[in-house]
C-alpha cells in the first residue's frame, strides 16, 4: 500500500485572513488540494469560529479538524473527542482583575473569558468587539505590551499551565502539554510512516505555531512550511513539485 504525505494547515493567517472567512479564490484552489491530498486543519479557535471562516464543503471534506488547540476534534464534519479543563478559581479571579484594572482607555466588550473545550481564551478587550476595535486594541497592545505582561505574570504563578499569545487581542490558556503541540503526537500515532507537512504563519520562535512545528520536527519525517498569508500558501505550493 502506498504511503501518502499528510498535510496539516493552521487556519488564521494561513488558510484565511486573521479572523475572517476564507476568500473564494483561495477556496477554489484549496478544494482541489483537499480532493487530492489528506488534509488536516489545526487552530486555537473553537469549532464555531472555524465553521464561520471555512466554507462548509471544505469543513466537511477535510480529513480532520483539530480545534481549540487540538482539544476538540472533528472528522467529516462530525465531533470526535473533546478534552475537559476546569480552570483554577484563582486564575479566573486574576483574569477578572486584569479586565477591571486595564490601562486601555477604549471601550471594553463582553465575552472576555471564553471557555472552550480544554482551554480558556482571555481578552481584556472582550471577544464580542467589532473589527475596528480589535485593530485599535492590537495597536495599543503592540505599544504597551499588556498581554505580554499578563502572560509573564500568570506563567510565573501557574507552573502547570501554558499561556500563549496566538492572535491579536487575546491569549490562550491550556494545561501544560495541551497546546497545539499535542497534534504532533496525535498525527504521528495515526500515521507512523507518513511524512507530515505542516504549514503555518507563525512557525518561528515566539509564534503560536512554533511549539507544534518543533514537536513535529522532533518526531521526524516532517517538514515545516512558513507562510505569511493565504496567497503565500498558494505560491509556496505552486513552486513545489507536488502533483495535485
Ligand atoms: O488562531 C490564532 C488565534 O486566533 C484568535 O486570536 P485573537 O482573537 O486574539 O486574534 C483566537 O481564536 C485564539 O484562540 C487563536 O489562538
């Protein structure tokens, strides 16, 4: 039996613009790609956000989707496993205090502590903000490093948690070992002999795809493709000699 390569793609910034739906031109290319290859998707976002960004036929036809950092799995559009995480009370109290005492003077929005399968996403700004407010906060945070300072403080207190800054306004909190990197072992166990090719926009040190990229390299027989946008995915794959 031939051994096929396995393709794993990050979503935000890789298959879609950050937090926005996949463009139609990208979908046309990607449909053809998933028809000819075994494709998995991994994201920090939960399944509802993934559904809102990926066209339903693609959502249903990829080989699998690792949502919420791999803490929730969907196969052919149907739920597979999901992990549980009960965040410590002390953490929740601290998150409330960060929101109350932020130095950000712009408007704040609801849904600032989002419980997802196996993880918590925290955003001082609040996830239910309009897109313009997201950009405003992101620019403010780039100058004022609020998220980095919260991340450092929490990491020093909660040794059993991993706190990572993946997107533009929030941070992801998971029990140690249950970040995106868990997907390396899950795929390697499923496909012991296949080459795993992981494409992401943040595979370099400091990025939220870095731990997964490193875990895959440690497993062996893998390749990391760093991209900076969905257009770059198409360019990089066009310039490879893959028959699809
Ligand atoms: O996929 C990257 C990140 O995307 C979102 O981040 P933000 O809302 O901060 O831009 C979140 O879904 C986050 O969990 C995820 O890691």
